[in-house]
């Protein structure tokens, strides 16, 4: 767990983008320690490198889009969540199109293929950002918090006036094992009543029952039904993890979200980046402090310089 990781060999995904409807090929390649996750748009005149960091988020309407120099890549969150869940810190992701393929609407197809390719440990330690002061974004009845916590975890709650959803709340540990067991398979979802309006806005052109749970007024349209009874809140956790991964390193804290979405997640991470609310340590130092039951004190470690 202490050392940074990358993918062992290149792996390719091909599929339709949920919003653009464009068929895109994505190639994930190994990358050296401390290089982070980087997206590279390859179908434009000049290759554009876009670091997978919150600073490059340019749109959060129904998905998370990053961009640089007028070049954008849409719907990166399910792939980012998969990389976070597999504990991968460094990778170069070539994208030959405007959007990451939606595949089955969850992170599972990414996880399966990357696992098969293998994961390589690198010789540099991971870094962890320890939250010491609470950070919050509140907009009306929707909110997102990051609180100080000895174990990384997330509590997510949602409310939709639909008999299959209503109020759902779930707490999950923020570690790779919990992600694989509880979160990775949860698919995105949408409502029949919203389809027309979203299509008019140029969204969900690639949407189908193969890549989302679709709900009509009272029921689930998909013949196969749900993967979990509370698949909806689990997918919201998946989205939160994908957006949180754009912080660029692990966060030790308690992430609390209520009726949140990509916009609030991005605002929260931006606030963490711009306010003094914690410090960075190597993961080894953090584990040692936990074993020794020592209070983790900022003075023991180099303060954050971001
Ligand atoms: Zn999603």
C-alpha cells in the first residue's frame, strides 16, 4: 500500500460516449512515479496533455469534463474512480475522441480489464493529504463536507421522489477493497421523463439500457433490474470517488455528501486546494502513526505547500 503504482502494460477500451454518442478508443499506458494520471487527446492536430486534476475541470453538467487549450475530454469520472479503486497513481490515458466510453455505466469493465493487465509497484512512496480542518460547500439543501477522520470514509445520502429510490444513505470505507465490493458495479441512472430535455441540450446521445439504469414513473425499465437494492446511492459514491480522485493524491478524511453532484464535488476539492485545511505526509508515516496510536500532528511533518 505504501508505494505508488501504475498499470503493468497498456490496455485498450472502445465504446460509445454517454453524452456525445461518439465512439472513442482509450489506451491506458504505464507512467513513471510522481507523474500522476494524465489524459492525452490524440485525435486533434496537436496532442494536448491534460492532467487529471481538479484545476482542469471545465464543466460539471451531468458529468465531469476536463480541458486545456480548447480541447476537452468528457465523462472521466467512472474511469477515474476505477483507477482510484485499483490504487493506481500514475497512468497516461490516450483518448481518441471527445468522451470516455460509458461501457455498462459503472466502473466494473475498467476495473476488470486493468486488473487483467496487472498493476506495477513503483519505487516512490504515495502521498496522503490529511484533513485537519472541516471544509464545506453548502448550496440550499445540498451539501458536501470533508471532515477530519482517522479512517478514510464517505457518507452519501440522496433523495428522489421515485418509489425505487426515495431516501437512500450509505457509509463506505474509502479503501480499494470496499470500493471493489460495494461500489464499482453500481451503474449510472436516469429518468424517462428527463430524456427529451437532455437530448435537446445535446446530452445523453449515447444513452441506452445497456449503459444506465432507466426509471419510468414507477418502475425500472431495464429487464435485468438492479445490481444492488440501493444501486443509486452506491453510484453517487462512485461519482464522488471519481471526482475526489482529481485531488491528485489520497485524502485522509470523512467525505459527507447530501444531494450533491459533480459541481459540488469539484467546488469542495477546489476549496481544499486553496485553503489551509490539512497537510501532506507519506503514506508510510501515516501508517506508522496509526500503528503507534500517535496523534498525527502537523508539526511532525512537512506542511502542505499547495
Ligand atoms: Zn456516474
